[in-house]
């Protein structure tokens, strides 16, 4: 079974803003997929229908055969603006990833189990921040913050890792650093990953497969060898 299936997916905002148009694709388990395309092409919307934050207007999005809206705990998400709580440590931020798995009520009633804490430390280790786990997020560099964001998504123990322009605000060195941690995390944990990126040269270094999106349509799906600079 594919990790992700889009079956004739169309998303229209308001009356007539077509963000996704008749998308019919499959993503295989364990693939590291990079979404490429100009601003406004529909990349964020593609990720939002995958994490169940937005419903398609038509068609079905499935994650391992289950509708995307009911598979939300299986999806971890990394954001361009990372959305860390700056006053909390890297460890405490990573731990908040357990909230979506445990449910808010249980989390508030019992706080975190030792197992959750262990999971958070392992996730920080995966992104190379075990020794910085006590550091306040607000005092970290942009690249470190983004790695904490990845750790938080990993604590959720997802099958699918999504990232919306995770390195857009970083310099090229930090961007490569973050991408290589994300790639390594996905590979160690057998995750399927879908990341939007606008830097084609960085995409080329890290992607296994590529989806080119333009005007809401997938205009390209292929491997690194198939990738030209003009998608
Ligand atoms: P990208 O991530 O590639 O920049 P988006 O998915 O954000 O593309 O946007 C695709 C299209 O949908 C654009 O025309 C954008 O203006 C529009 N759009 C995105 N989100 C919304 C929204 N919440 N309401 C209305 N239009 C939206
Ligand atoms: P932000 O853009 O900072 O996320 P919001 O929280 O108000 O601001 O989210 C509005 C969402 O709508 C954003 O995700 C943005 O991508 C999307 N959007 C994009 N284009 C449009 C548009 N033309 N009209 C309305 N919303 C849009």
C-alpha cells in the first residue's frame, strides 16, 4: 500500500481560487519527497490537506489507506516559522510533540511519562542536540530551532513527516545542516517525508523523488536524474 494517495484532489478556496487541481499521485513508503514550485503554486495547500488541517473540495487524500483527517496523529509537521515556545528549553519544546499523541486532557492530568521524556531525548539526539537539550529555545540559532522543530515532530512518533519550507529563512550552510538531519531522521526511523523547498540546488542534494507543482497541478514527478533546473 502506498504511504500517501491523492485521488483526484481539488482544493478551491472561496469561490474560485483553485489551489490544487485534479491531483492524482502516490508516494511510496520510505520515500523522501521534495515539493518544488513557485510561490502560490499550491505547495502549502498540498501539505495542509495531507496533515488534515484543510479538507479537499473534491477527491480523497489517504495516508496508508486511511483518510487524512483520521490519520492526524500519524503525521508530524515542521513549519518555516518553527513555532517553538522561546521561553522553554529545547527539551520542553520537543516534549510538546507528545501532546498530540496523548491527547490534551491526559497530558494536562498526568503530565509526561518517563517514556515521553525518553522519547524526547532520543529525538533531540537524532537531530544532534542532546547536549543542548536544556538550552532555552529563544537563545538558539535559526538552524538549531528548526532542528528542535524536527525533534518535536519526531516525538509524535509519526509515520509521515511533513515540512513546509523548513529552511527558507536559513543561510545555505544552516539549511543544508537542517536538511541532512531531517533526511537522517527519516531514514533511521523509516519515515516517509514530504518537504517543500524553493532552493532547487538544496532539493537536488537531499530528495529521492521530486514533485513539481505549478498552478495547482503536479507537472512533474520523478527522480533526481529526471530533474531539470526549470521545474
Ligand atoms: P505555495 O505554498 O506554493 O506558495 P499555497 O498553497 O499557499 O501555495 O497557495 C496556493 C493558492 O491558494 C494561491 O493562489 C493562494 O493565494 C491561495 N490560498 C492559499 N491559502 C488560502 C486561503 N486560506 N484562503 C484563500 N486562498 C488561499
Ligand atoms: P499567515 O499567512 O501568517 O499564516 P494566517 O494565520 O492569517 O497568516 O493564515 C492565513 C493562511 O491563508 C496562510 O496560510 C496563507 O498561506 C493563506 N493565504 C495565502 N493566500 C491567501 C489569500 N489570497 N487569501 C487568504 N489567505 C491566503
